[in-house]
């Protein structure tokens, strides 16, 4: 099996779901599309029926008085009730679970992701678990995050560009922001998609259950170089993740 078929082996051509929460998103997605298919088939069948039933032919005269029936109103109410049910029983619980979930404890992996035209800046806190201070005036081509070298907490911080490594089976808490324009952190296999807005920090929370290397895409038109704003996210075992951290830790 090639890489493309492994990536798109979900039902209906969707990317494979490697997250613990993705089933909620997929369930809502399929439910909405089933409703749309039923509506499409129903209205198309009605259109075909009327075209045949009321076609012009000898011996038949047009009747300009409308047919009085409440069937149309009943169908409209029925469709509205189904849509409300999808919202209340599927969409709202999925949104509420994502919004209220704020994992805490030593098992949580925290990482900063700072978007810019046209790259993803990845910032790990290092062994001390504390992010180093950043300053706008320190931002340059060699220090895109503006890390303060005088801050002791920044000495062991790990920084990469477009290369995000994370462990499976642990809650991930990404602090997402942007340096310039609005970007969008989009990882289809994790069912996460969140705007990165300058001056604001948004949480992106998930937990993966499968290893592999996948794409990080920008889902906002962020400029002329938008097409090349592509990163890689590697979900790996805990041992491999700790090895990666050790190999990329700065020499102090």
C-alpha cells in the first residue's frame, strides 16, 4: 500500500483518523451528508414527478388554482427538526467537549506553534517544562520567536521550523498564535483545524493513537506564498519522542 492510500483510507475517501476525538467529527460529517443526500433525492424525485405529471399534452388544461395541502409544511418542519437534532445532539457535544477540555498534569505535552509567512515555528519548553521569555524586539531571521537569551528558562528550549514531533497516547496542548496575518493550523488526520490570529493564543488539544508522519497545512489564504506553507507532524512512540528531544536539545 502506497503512502497516499494509507493517508486516505477513511470511509468515503476521508483521511484516516488517528485521534481519539475524531469519531465525533466524522459522525457529524456523515450525518449531515446523509441528510443532504436524502433531501437531494427527495426534491429531485418531486421535480421529475411534476415534470411528468403536469407536462403539456392534448386534452389537458392548465389549472391556475394552487393545490391546497399541508404536506409541504410538514416536510419543512421535519427537515428543521432533523437539523436541530444534529446541532443539539452531535455538533454541540463535540464543540463543548473540545472547548472545556484543558488537560493538566505532568503527562501533558505542551508546545507553542507560531505561524508566519510562510512557515510553522515550533517551540518546546525543554527539560524544565518552562517556556523561555520572548520579546518582539529580539525577533530576527536567526531568532524568529524572539527568545530572550538572558532568560534561564530559554536555555534548554527546543526550536524547529515545519517539523513537529509528538508522542501518541498522551494529551497534547498546543498554544497557537501568529506573527503577521491570520493563518490556520490544519491537520486532517487529527481532525483539528484552528485559526492562528496575531496577538491571540488559541489552544489546540488532541491525543493521537497511531504513529506516522503527516502534513500540517495552512487552511487560510495567507499571502502569495500560501501554497508552500507546509509542515510535517510526526506522531511517534514515547521512547522515540524522548530520543528526538534528547537529540535536538541545545548544548548548555
